[in-house]
C-alpha cells in the first residue's frame, strides 16, 4: 500500500501502543465478566462492533456495500460464521482456564493458517515448520501446567485451540474477500452475520442476553471499545502505513500483554512454566511470520485479531 515505509511518525507509534493495549485487554475484561455467559459476551461484543462499523458505512461507505459481489457476500457471511465459532470457543475457554493459557493457545491460529495454506497446495518454507514446532512445544508446556491443576482447565485449553482453528478459517477466507473489497464492507457483513449466528446460538441454548448488573454491562462496553474499536480498528488503520508482516508481529504482543494485565487486575499470576510456554509460542509464531514475509503481500500470515 502507499505510504508504507521504514520510518513511522510518532502518531503511528502511539497508535501501535493503543492497539496492543486494546487487544491485550480483551481476555482479562471478558474473564472478569463472570456474571455474563460466554456466548452472551461474544454476541454483544460483535453486535455492538457491527453497529459501530455499520454507522461508518452508512455515513460514508454505502457504495462499498452496493458494489459487493454476490460471491464476496457469501464469503463474508461464511467468515462471520467462523468468527462466531472463534469467539464462542475462546470466550468459553476464558471461563475455564487462565487468561494467559487461553490467549496463548488461541493465538496459534496463525500456525493453523499455515497448515491451511499447505493443504491448499502452497509451498511452505522450512522455517515455518520450525516455527510451528516451537509453538506446539509451547502449547504442550502451557497445557501441561494447566492439566496438572484440573480437568476443567484442560477443557478450556482445548476450547482455546478450537477457537484458534475457527479463527484460522475466518482469517483465510477474509484474506480472499479483502482482495476484492474494502475493509468496511467486509467488516459490516462479517460482524453482522457473526452477531446473528451468536444470537441464534443463545436462543437455542436459552442463554440470556439481558438482565445483567451495571458492572457486567460496563465490562461488555469496555471490551467492545477496547478490543473491537481501539484494537481491531486501530490495527486496520495501521495497515495503511505498515506492512502486514510488521502488524502481525506486533499483534503477537497480545499474548504477554494479556497475561500481564490478567496478573495485575485479576490476580492471575500463573506458574513460571506458563511464561516459558508463552515465550516458546511467541518465538515460534514470530519465526512463522518472518518466514512467510517473502511470499508476497497477499500470502502473508495474518495475525489474530481478538
């Protein structure tokens, strides 16, 4: 894209900090909302996000939606369903395991994107497989620590892994859609379908979407503002001045960032082995992203946007 370069203005650096703090706050905030069911949190987060982005579309991007091809509508809708699965699994994981573990394991979606690329026939650099091995070693460390605590934590880890797989499909499909349409058009359709899917799941499961106390509503609004708007939107903006590779590497800081925020605000100070596992995961994911950098801008592995 035009405007990308090695030297970033101070304003862009400040936005990077805001974006990292925004996405890092997602896990701790949702974990703190103990009185709100996991699917309800996911619904309100994506529903409110859809309303915000929809307002932007109505204000100045109506043509983007009108010119969206039928195939892109279908792909965007499918991506929304996958995003619903991602949020549902990850939010549920936050109720069962630590924020550090859930965030680390769901971030493996970057690795699953590489696996999907291999199945689609693309040649994978050897460094990518080395990075995957490092990340999976970190998964074993993180899961092993939680497994020694309770079977509930193990179930939470598995849900986080499933959330990563859903996220990988969402990212892969979304990457194709964004080759032909704008971010606003894609996001409106994707978020709206995601929210409707989660609403349907709540209806089937008879999960309440209202009746929460003021603190719970405050946390729902906070995660929408921080993770969806100050996290997602800021990094979408930064893609205009940074390469996807650099943005992806920066977003990996969500893992230690979430762990730090959880330790400070939730008192979740996990054993030192968890931090070692998180370090392995981050090292592996960084290696994966760096190896994919030479594949061209449309083939870069996108990082998780939670």
